[in-house]
C-alpha cells in the first residue's frame, strides 16, 4: 500500500492510499479509523484529484459524526463489561 497524499483537515487526519487498482481513503480521529475503497475503474481518470473532489465538507461532516457514534458505542460496550 502506497501513500498518495494527505488532505489537511482540522477535525481528522485524511490519508489517500493506492493499492491493487484501488484508492483507499482513510480517516483517523484519536484511536478510531474509517476507510473507504474506490476502484480506479469507477473513476473517470482524474486520479487522486478526482477522489479528493468526492470528499466535500458535507461528506467529511458525516464522517466526523460517525466517529462520535463509534466512540459512544465503544464507551457503552466498555461500561457494560464493568
């Protein structure tokens, strides 16, 4: 897996990878990660720039909200085990 680029964002770390004719977009916030895979065949040839165009602020906001849900779910599971 090869790192193609990092997209600066104040809420989370966004890294774009390339592996086996796929782009992998990884979001990281604290100890949580979310990954999205896109086949190069599904894109029109714009490469990394085309992938970054998909990552608009509305999409990133939903990713950050999902991180909050992930944290809540994990915290609830942890509390149940005590």
